[in-house]
């Protein structure tokens, strides 16, 4: 049984504007069940999302959770211990006016809208695969299972309420494949308790989430959090065992790119003691830039640097490594 199941009252469709469903303690592993982005309503290829789902009730997130001790101006570290699909089938689709390669409400053309079509992906946990099966031929291929959380965020600043499909400085629908097991996400705290919520599990997703929909699946999630007191974080950051990552959310895409790279340069300068231009030069020659999504109300880009170039500098006082230890202990116990 999860600490927080995805039952009515335990999930919602906004960041901000909702009361906490429970309180959690830093350093104590938390288990949650999340719904897929369709809320479990798409079950067959005939269940077109436009017919069985109701906008804006898409992309539910479990929570929010009140984190003890979190106060505005702090940073909340959210470490993903484990992600396990809780359904045997993942769902993807195309939409008439959604995705990177079609006309949308913001990018208008005279072309006919895309067909709305649903794909089912069989998930094999033993083999750790996700099977792509073409709809109009016998073509099939097994893809590696690569679970991630598409949406993790906290309540925005100043009482603002944001739909869960929107990524921004509070987190939200970041849709970066980097946010998988073993990763730590850093989010600035805007309200007492942070009000953390998460969902939008993906069995896998390519960079950019080009068609607008990953392999969506309900997910069993284990996380552990820590509050970094008195340390602000202006845009979401992420840490893996090998990289430090800054995330930028904006439109156009080049502004999301600039946000991620600018924050990474300043973070590297702060960690290493380099002046700003020396840090700029180091990042310029080493950065990894990946698209999170190029389909949502704001786009997401990540900028990453390999830790081996930082001469042993440690981000956020080594929170990532401490949370790994706590997470591993929870799995072995």
C-alpha cells in the first residue's frame, strides 16, 4: 500500500490553489501511486482522448504534500528512488492540434489537422522493455523501459495557480527524460510546506516529446526529500551521479535554451570560484543540451555539465549523495 494512493481527493490538475493531502518529513522515504496523463480513461485504441477525457482535466498529479520545515526562500531536493509502471500497458497518441509537427493554436497553418490516433505499448517488467507496434502494419520493435516522471512541482509564488501541463520556475510539466530513478530535482520553495505534487509517469520518452505524448502509464513512485534552508533556487535544477543540470522553461525555444545555459554558467561559477566569463567558457566547451518538451504552453531545455570537469566541487552541500544513501536503505529494507 502506498503512503498516498491515486484515489479521488489525492490528485489534482493544478500547482497552487489546493490544500495539502498530507504531511511528509524530510529524510523519510515516501511512496505514491500516480495516474497516467489521461487519468486511466484511455484503455483501448478506440478510446480517443478527445472523447473520453475532458479538458482541462488532464495530467493529474498526486498531492500536494506539505513538507515539514520548508519555507519560502529554501530549496526542496526531491530524490527519485524508484519508478515502476503499475499497469501492463502504456498509452500514446496524436492529437489534431497538439505536438511539435502540426499546426496549433499558436502556430496556425492552412493544413488539415492531424488524425487523432492511439497506440498501446505492452510493458514487460521482467525484460525491461516497451513494445512499439505500428497501427497500420505488422512492424514492431522492443524499446528499453526508461521510466521517468514528466511532472514534478511545488506551489508557485504569490498565490498563483498553474495548470499541471505548464512548466515554469515552480517545476511542473518539465518532461525531461533525465528525471528518472537516481536523479535529484531541486525546486525553489515559494510557500510554507512547499506543497509538492508529482505525476505524469512515462515508461519512456524521446527528447522533445515530439508528438506531444510519451508512453504514458500509471506509476508506483518512491521519493525522499530534503529541505535546504536559506538557499534559494531560481529555476529548476537536477543532479545525477554524473551531471549537474539546469532547466529552462519559456517560449520561444531559444529562450528556454538561454535560461538553462545562463543558470548553469552561474551555478558552475558559484561552485568552482571561477569568474563569470571563465565559467562561461568552460560550460561552452562541455555543455549537453537536451529538449524536454517542445509542445506545451512553455518549452523546456536542459543544460548539463559533467561533474568530472568541476574538480570535486559539490552542489547543495552533497544532498544528492545523502539522499541516494537514504533511498538505497529504503529499497534494501
